[in-house]
């Protein structure tokens, strides 16, 4: 009995230490983000914590998702949503990009560079390194992807769009990877196509679950290294 109590105490202490370290990590990330201006001061610690916690909880679920389309037969389409488990900046998990044509994707990675276009092959090569994966999602609603791509091409031209996590979901001057995709569907396709979470911060892994049933983002293919 004494051994059981000791084991129980050990696991409770281990859990408490884990929670303390987790909170310390989140605090460091948001303070670092505010100091370097990549997280807007309007973003509360609670909002940031919810986003990070959701990202981590969704990571395994998305990693376990499978698709039936093989790599050789896969063809990228405008409006496809690319989600990777690569950590892009300051340890924040996950990254997302939008296909703006059948061979080009639009994304933004960090405060030191504006929105960027690169070829689909370059994106796959870059974001499947070191055992990482890319999940490709596509809206089930006919024509939605092309409308989303058209909106992104009109509203994210040039290099006047910079990285910052904030709660203003309509601004294009300050943006981040998954916000671009949210905007392209919300404002380019239909307000009913995707919903804003309570935190008003769009995490990459949340995108499929935020899409409505009529416009749902279905998993099409997975790329791995």
C-alpha cells in the first residue's frame, strides 16, 4: 500500500512539474512574441494559450488521418489548403499555406519576410524534411477553391503584407499563415464557409474543423519525407 501511495505521489508531482514547465514555455513564447512585435499586444495570454493547446491536441488526430489518393495521381488545385506539422516560428506548432494556382502556393513564415509565393514542389521539399508531413485539404463545395485562390491573388499582391498574430481577422497588412486561408474562404467564397473560433486566432490545425459542413475541407492527400 505504501508503494502505491508513493507511486501516486510521484505521478502527481510529475504532472504538476509538467504543467509548470508548459506554462513557463507559453509565457516565454508570448513575451518573446510581444517583444519582437510578432504577437499583437491585444492578444491575451489566455487566447494564446488556447491556440497553442488546441494545436497540440489536434496534432496527433491530424497525423493519424489517412487519404486514398496516391502521390503519383495527386494534382494540386487552386484553393487547396496545405497544413504541415513543422514548427515555423518561435516554437509555435504547425504551418499552413494556400494553393493560389495548380502549381503555386502562398504563405508567410515569420516577421522577417512578407508573404511569399513558391512552387508546390519547393513547398513539399521544404516542409517534409526531418520526418515532417503535409496534409492537403480541399473544400467539397464546387468552385470554392478557385474563388478562394482568386481572392488571395487579389488581396495579397506585392510585399506589403507582414507577419503578426492578432485578433483582427479582416486586416491584410498584418497577417499569418492560417489567417490568409481563413480570409480567402470567409471573404472570397462565403461567410458561411468557415467560422471564427472564440479566441479569434486561427491555428493551422483548426482549419478543417472550422469549415462548415457545406464547404467542408476534406483530406485529399498526405506527403511525407
